[in-house]
């Protein structure tokens, strides 16, 4: 009886997941719609991680401490009494609220989220609940938060606060400090009632209207506690948003994992926080800066999938935003001056899948093609736009109409654009397409003009894979069992020989490096042919959208497609290797035409 109930429940869950029913986090709520309107328009914000951790800047007692900078207290197990002493040194004399806010503005960012209290427990504002704060405990003695609030008001930027609601390594009853405190003797409710809630109340009442409260690392916070925070925020400031990391899916929008950009268009509001290098809080030896092109690509890709992009800076202990961050932000801002129309308030792509050449955003009657891989000779093709294009032009050269042709060929709607041979922008150039009347779009998976057919796990039918789940990056996770089968339907236009390539993903955590496991035996069936092959590391590809997780490419064989049209491809694992406990981390299957056919 018990087993029966459980298998029924599993089947039901799989069914719901397949139907996408679990993907809608919030019921439509008019108050929320009102609250979130500015945020949907904004699309791009500045995250600021600033606190006492900027003083050690990644080094403790002469040792470089690996991991993200703001976690140094935890990573180096620094006793509270020792870490507290940093406050006496905190004197950011170069801090200038106007400069920071003007930088955000020049970068094209519409909101700022700053750490009012991170996991280390130190309040970066004048708290009356605890003296462990920037005004009462440092020689600097200024409420930087107040100065920022005033500067934001002057510049028309929305101020938002990060608040670590569960982890507090300073408070004897907060979560996370196992080196000073005995967890078995802790009383979370005491911390929550005596520090967290009163401080959230303070940040909501001392600094004027806020855009949002950005909670973090909910851990195992109860639904009741999450709701209490949400109610506290909405009661004190009805227009203030709450992010998804308040826990239990009760926020106003969803928060993605750090640096994680989902692989498909989502029909709900979401945001990804992203680092400019590999840390949030300042670390003096982290010079691994993302290129401006990566930042712009990520920004437009996030918008193309219905999200917001929250890009972090980690100021130094002197109050200076590192120059490499400033340089990149100003470049993104210059790009947005030209191309902002395709970002602010823009709607997602009508195509649910990714393109290799870039991303698509939209407005009613308009499509924007954000091209970062410029086509050779400027010849660009897009399939699947049904409806007439009235005019095409580059946002960088609005007056110059681009030549194009449209037609129905080989069962597809084909748009061909003649672009200049060189892109107007070295990073991302945007083509605007003005559409006549109601356009319709082919939303199914189709062969692309470059001949490739890409089948992301995010679009797989999981009915034959009850033990698998696919994360938002499109990676099948926890694939340890053989016998699981994924299926895709797609449309292939060109008959011929195709290489079957698998893209599987590296795993990566904040603290460990990248890792990958191969050696799995898989079977692929398509067009009446079945091939078997081994998943081997034949080379790693950088994914421009998620550069932190590379793809491992493995060609497992060839198939011949004799007839164009709808094709079903299925993939199953016959044997899964799991010595490293990573298993098979498939992200996509690709059919790639074999040259010469
Ligand atoms: C959290 C913090 O611990 C970190 O210090 C920083 O503030 C960051 C923005 O948020 O770290 C996380 C939280 C969630 C994930 C990863 C790191 N996640 O869901 O992948």
C-alpha cells in the first residue's frame, strides 16, 4: 500500500513537472504586479558586497584563503572576538556615495542592492538593535547607507538592501558559526526575533522607500518565518519587492543560483546575481575579470529569457570600486546608450531556445537580434518568423535600412538579412526588426540555418526518465541510473549525414574547481537508426552564457537522415560511471551536419 502510494506520487510529480505545472511560483496577485512593474522595466542592477571582509581581502594571517571573499570568517574559522576587531580598522576614507551611484547610472543600472548585513553579522548601517555596526563600531562612524540613500534619490536610482536573514556568524543564535558556538545549544528563534526581524524593520524605516529587500541563503528556514519576513516588508513598504531567496518560494520573483543563467525562456520573473570576477566581497588577488563582451552577452541573454541581471562590485576597505570593474561597467553603459531600447522594459524572445550567434529580445511589433558571433560576409539567416518584416536596421545605425528577403522554403519561414561585413559594435550588435501586424513564430525545436539541431535537456520529454531532473541550466542532474531515456521532437529540413555530439557539463562549486565525469555508455535512436557510444572528453567548450561551466563535447557516432520533417530522437544511458559521484551530466544533444554529407 505504502509503495503503491509512493509510486503514484512519483508518477504524479513527474507528470506535473513535465506539464510545467511546478514552474509557476506565484499566483497572479495584483499587488505584486504593481510592485514589480519598475523592476521588469529596469532589467539591470548593481550588486554591492561591502563589509569588514574587504580589509583581509582574501588573506588571513599571511595565508591566502580560497573561496569567495565575504566568506573569509567562515573559511578561515576566525573567532568572533578576533573578527570583531576588524571593525576598529574600518575607515573607508575614499568612500563617496555620489561616485558609486553615478557609476551605476553611467553603467545603465537602474537599481543598487547593497549588503546591509552579510553572513558575518556586521551591519553596514546605523543599527539601534546591535552596536556591531558601521556607525557605532568603526572609526569611520558614518552611515554609508544613509549617504547612498540620498545619492540614489538624487540620481533616480532605486536603493535595495541585501540582508542575511538566517546565517549570522556573529550572533550566538544565528546559523553558520560552528567554530565559536555549539549548534545544539542554539535558539534560532531568539536570533530571529531579537536581531533579524528588528534589523529588517530598521532598514525598511530608516532610509526611505526601497526597491527591494534581497534575502539570501534561506537554508532550512520555515515557511512561517519566510512569510513573516515577506509580510514585514510588505506591511512597512507595500511597494518594496522581496527576492526569491527569502525561502519557500514566497518571494515576489525567483532568484537563480549565483552566476547561473537558465537555458530557456521562463514564464515567470527571475533574477541572476553575477560576479565580475570570482568573488563578491573584495579579494586583492582575484583578477579573473569577465570580459565586457561576456557581460553584455549575459545581460541580453538574461533579458531574452525574461530575467534581470544583477552585476556585483566588491569595493575595497578604502571605499573604492576596483578600476577593472569601473572600466567594464562604463563600457556596458556606453553599449546601453546605443542599444538600451532592446533591454529596458524589453520582453523575452518568442523562441524558447538559445541561438549560438546570440540572443533575441522583443517589444510588441518588434524583434531585436543581439548578434555576438557576426556571420561571415554579413549574411545572416533566421528561421521561424511567420509574418512580414516591414523594416530592418541596426540600432547603432538607425537611419540605414538593411536589405532582407523573406520567404517560405523547404517547409520553413526563412528570413535572410544582408548585414554589413563588419559589426558596428565589437561586442554585441543589435538588429531591430519591425514586424507588420501580428507575427507568429515557430516555437518548436528546429534545425538552424547553420545546419545544427540542438536538443537541450531543458526541452526533453522526461516521461521515460522518472529518476532524472533537469536543472535550469538544462543539465540533467543526478543521472546515476541506466535505463533512463530522454526524448525530443524536432524538425529537420536537410537530409544527409549527421554527427551525433553530446554536450555534458562540468560541475562547479564556489569553493572547489571544475570537475567532470565520463565513461558512460549511451544509446541514441533517431530516424530508425540506433547508435551506441561512450561519453569521452574530446574537448571542452566555453559556453558564452555560462562561462564558469564548460561543456565537454563527445561525438558518439553518425546517423543519416533520409527524409526531412519531424524527427524524434531518444537517448538512454546503458551504463553510468559514478566513481566521482558526479554521474552523467548531459546538457544537450547536437546533430551536426557532416561536411560534404
Ligand atoms: C550567497 C552568499 O553566501 C554569498 O556570500 C553571496 O552573498 C551570494 C550572492 O549569495 O551564496 C550563494 C547563494 C546561493 C547559491 C550559491 C551561492 N546558489 O543557489 O547556487
